[in-house]
């Protein structure tokens, strides 16, 4: 059973009516096939039209949808032979950021990403996808490993932000994020990052400073959460929808600003309605990007990555 | 000259005059009324409690660099790329900030010498929209690094910022990797990159170029951190420890090499440069 978002209510009502009709017609002689068909078409149309014109705030809700596919779903549907690797060799292992070796249609890669979890227990275990310094230091370790052994890096970004806590600060959250960004930029092999859900601030950019940045159609990427921005600039978190609009958090806006390179289509009604189909589309897109980059030398790749960021703000 | 302050404050007819901004300043820490000229001569450090006040870009450059340094022109960037508006238009906020500040934005670069040692110094001014990092700040940071590369000398950056400039949305976030491209180039060229963390340095600035120095110096009492204290408190619902995110606390936790009094900053930098780029004939 899917949980509906506030703006999906009309769709939910229609779908409820269809279900109702279906159960009422069971064992009945009246032929309602036609009516059902009509309603189903109507419902599908409504869903499609709703999702074709989502506001930035509605997209934020879709990006945070509890059933949205996360790292482990993508591993299951896109990659083969995933070998998880853990630990930062300093302090511990952070399960908010996962990583390891994997194959994408035969291509060997190092895969790194945030995992938010999909039920209470796993959400707590993965700290809701909010990485701690040891998580970013694990990412650095894996990127360095990838560089040394000539493997491209694929990252899946999905976090509301790096964890704000006493211990995280004490262990150098800022330094870990800065070094992780630096590790992305230093990588001599191809790197393809995808914002799959939420791309929240420094905690996202630390894994997304790649030469090719993809973004799911309904994902969001921003410098601060709309709630955070609203509470600072409007002095009330209730203005989050306005803040989401003003900050241009959607893939469509960010493509125009050249902050991302490619939008990956989601199934009608969002990735959470068909995680497998969403994953397949994403896998194909990442594969194409990797193949295009595979022809480039280390120097060319690094220069391309550097130029990408140096040019932001100059045009 | 504390006796003067005491005497002045004890005189009843002086009370009306103490609001004169040009003559007196109040220490934000101990609330002591300080004679402005004396406070300035003391490098905006409180004579009573040693609190290090926030200072503008020009004052900082003058304190650190030898006379006759070259002030770089702040690079032009696309203004208000998002057409951002909250309760006020971003362009109006910029106008307002510029009216109160001698510079176009929050990051100024001086190229010259520190006690005879070649150095480029970049300074972030908290007084300009909280020092926040937008495209102008990021681009000016890069221009400073570029100048250090051209001159083949050290880059010293004095940070002060609440974080990224929200009014530039994602483009402000992109300044983090952008600045990091340049710190890497300094590193590869074998040039020293020294960060002086001042009050306050938080958010995206801390999580990029402020934490990538070869040496990290902090001013006493400076607030330095990634997440804001209110955000942390709201998340973990615990009391924050005493001195949390202050310079001395970061020193204890290994994030900065030294906490240096403003009066000693210039000498300290000169000494470090001797080690990092060889001693210059004086």
C-alpha cells in the first residue's frame, strides 16, 4: 500500500473509488468493466498531469517520500556482485554512507552513497542518511582506493545533510566534508554522481563534486533545506514552500544553471511507484556516462572536473 | 587607560555622550565602554577582557600586510542569478550591504608582504552580509589563489562567515568545490596555504577552504564549526558542552594547530612563512 502525499489526494480518491467499485462488483452480475476502465484512465491521466507540473516544494516531498528507492534498492536493481567495504580506519564505520565494489553491466566500479533506510529500525541504523565524519572519511578511503586501482567512482547522493551533533563536530565534520570534496576533485578516474533523492548541502556536495552530475527528475538539490532557509530568511519554517521556489531546488532549474548535466526520467508518479523501473533507467544513464568518460585520460578527466566548477559563477 | 574610562563613566553628565558612535564602542563580550580610538589602536581587541572583536577587510589587511600592498579588484560576477526574493529582494540587500561597506562583497584580497615575506592575503568580512559565501566570495577566493600561484608565494586566508549565501542557492554551494580546486592547485605547486579562522566561521565555509590549510590558526574565542548550535540542539536535544565550537575547543580536539592572539598574528605568520617558503634575507 502506497502512502499518498498531500497533493496526491485527488489521485488517492480516484484510486480508492476504483478499489471500492471492484470489491462491490465481485460476485455481482453488473458489468462495470467499462466504468472501471474509464476511471483507471482518468486516474492515470490525473497522476501524469499532477507529476508533470510539480512545484519545487512538492518535488521536495516526493524526494523525501518514505517509499522512495534508496542506495540498497539501487544496488539490488542496478548493480551485480556488490562487495561492501567498511570503516574509515580511524574511528568506526558509519552506516549512513555505504560503499564498495560493484559491477554495472560488467563495468567494475567503486560505488558510494547515502542510505536513509526504509523502516524505523533501518532508518535509525543508517541515521536517516545523515553522514558523520567517519562516513565521509570512509568515502575518501574508497575514492583513493578507486584511484589507485583504476576504477571509476559512481556515487548516489541522498541526504538531508551531514549529521549535526556534538560528536560529529568534535571529530571534525567540516574537515571530513572538505577532504571528501577534495578527494572527488583529486580522483584520476571517471566519476559520475547522481542526486537520487535529496541533495542536502555540504553533506551532498562532498560526494557530488564529479565531472558528470545526474539528477532524478523529481530529486532536489540545495544549499540548505527549504525549512532551514525559510526559518532564517522568513523567520518561520512555514514559508518552506516559498524558500523551495526561491532557491531553485529542482533538477529542471539546476540543469539550466549548469549545476547538473543530465536529468534521469522517473516512472509516472515518481520513483517510489516503480523502484525497479526507476533503477533500470538510472543504471542505463550511468552506464552511458561511464562509457563516454572511459575514453578520456586521467588529466583530461581531472581538467574537465575542475573546469566544471571553476566556470560556475563566471557565465 | 582604564582610569580614564572609569572616571568618564563615573561622571553623571557623560552618560548622554556615551552613545556617540564615533567616540565610544561597547565591548560585545564584557559590555565595557571603550574609547574607540584606543580600541582601534589595540586592533579591536578589548582592553579589559581581551575579547577579539570582528573587524573589516581593510583593517585586517592593514594589520597583516606591510604598507604598500596591492589591493586586488573584486572580480565581477553575475548578480542575483536566481532573482531571489524573501521578505526583501536580494539585490536590495546587496545595495544595503554595499552602502555600509567600502567593498562590493565579502572577500578582499591584498597582495604584498608580511614582514618582508611574500604573501597574498584573502580576508572575509563578516560585516558584509555575514561574510556569506556566494559567487563573488568564491571567485575572489580563487583570484587570490591565482595571484599566489603567479607570484609563487603563500596564500593566507582569514575566514569569517555564517556559511553559504542562501540567496544564491545552489550556486553558493558550488563555491565549495570551486575553492577546493584552487587549494589543490596551491598544494600541487608546493605553495603554503595558511588559514586563520576568526569569529565566526561556520557552515559551508568551514566545510571547504577553511579546513584545508597546511596550517590552521584560530583567534581566541572564535566560534568555529560546521552546524549551527541551534540546529545541533534541536537535533540531539542535549545541552552543549562548555566552550563548544570555540577556538580553544577545536584546538583541544585537533582541528587547529594553534590559537593566536591578534597582536601576535603577524609575527606568527612571518615565522611560519620562514619555515614554509624559506628564509628571506631581511
